[in-house]
């Protein structure tokens, strides 16, 4: 169980040594800190993001702008071109770009910096009890760079191939470009099954039970490292270290705790890339082959 104590000083010294020892300045900067967001964040949180940007700006002494994109690839391009200073991305593109990304902070969810992928079906489809029962049916994915919304299912199908002896498993597949959209597609019957971020499904079950109530979880993945907040190698190290420290202490501030509660999170912690070893293993196993739908 992860204890939400303040970040230990030696952890920050180690992190700072890796990034380079640059002093942290608490001076209001003219240029805003730009943070990229992908569908890890629920879509309808405009008011929340406004409150969070104001809180972060107050803690950092610097304006903060959130940059939202529907596709993971778009945010990865923003990072690569340095159009954003940090981004909340998925573990799958993180392990694909370990040589160019720094791990700043990992959300803590239900006491651990971990989450699960869910494979879901429509609630009324009682004949579907496991992934294998979806063979020959339609299936919705969120994004080809999503661990929970694509990679995990691709890996599971890689495991099933020898058993069914077929290259093609699903009758039809499509991408919805959002975990919520996968849930909506399954709930409406547009897809017989789908692969989603368990955290997103859980939060929608809390906020919109009328939607998730039309779906049913048929498989939960092993635990994976929660989608991280990262920056690009070579980014201003003092600024990135300060952002990591502010996030790690967010749970200590009353307003920070309210913001975390809105996200359904406990806080943020520092972790090493080893947290994402399971995702890296799946990515190397599946490789570029993907699957034939």
C-alpha cells in the first residue's frame, strides 16, 4: 500500500541529480507552463481543468495552460516538438519513448500507483463471459497507443492465437478515440465488446452510473503502472523538478485534496520506469504485428 507521505528529500535529490542540479525559482514566469492532456482525463472536465490550472499556477508561481488532444499521437507530437513542457500520457507510449522522456509523477489510485484494463460487453449479452466469447463479434478500441484501450487486448489475442488457429479474431474492429466513447459504443450495442481504462470506467460508474450500468466487465487485466506525467529529456530541469514536487505534495493542501477527489485520485508519487515493466513486456511481445482484428 502506497502511503501518501511527503516526498522524501533523498528521492528528490536523486531525481534532481539525474535531471541536473538547477535551482528552483519561485518567481512568476512570463511564459506559461504547458501541460498536455490525453483521454486519460475524462472529456467533460473544463471547469475542473480551469480550477486545477489556477491552483498549479499559485503553487508554481507560473501560469499554467492545459493543452488537450483527442489522440495520444497528437500529444506525443506536441512533446516531441516541445510545444508542451509536460504531459499526462499513457504507459504504452511512455515505454516506447523511454530514451526521450523523463518520468515526473505517477497518480495514486485506490492507494497504489496502479490501474487495470477492463474488457467489457453490453450488460444484456449474458452469453459473453470472457474474451474468448467475443470471437467473431465487433470490438471497440480507444486508441492504438493506449495500453488499456488497445495493447492489453492485442497481447491477449497474441496469447489466444495458437488456441484458435486463426489470424482474425473479431469480425470488425474500430477506434473511438476515447475511453468514454468505447463505453458508449458498447452500451448502445454499436460494438459487442470493448477495451477500456479501468480508472475511467470506475469514475464514470461514480459520475454516470446510467452509462456504465449498461455494460459489464468480463475481464480485468493484471495491475499496470498508472498513466504517468512526463517531460522530454532536456526540458528545463528545475521547472520539471518543481512540478513533480508540487504534484507530490498536492494531497497536503486542502484545495489540492478537493481537486484530487474530483479526479478520484489519492495523490501523486515519484516512481522509476520499472513500474512500467509489464507494459514494456507486452509491447515487445506484440511488436509491430498488432492483430488482424
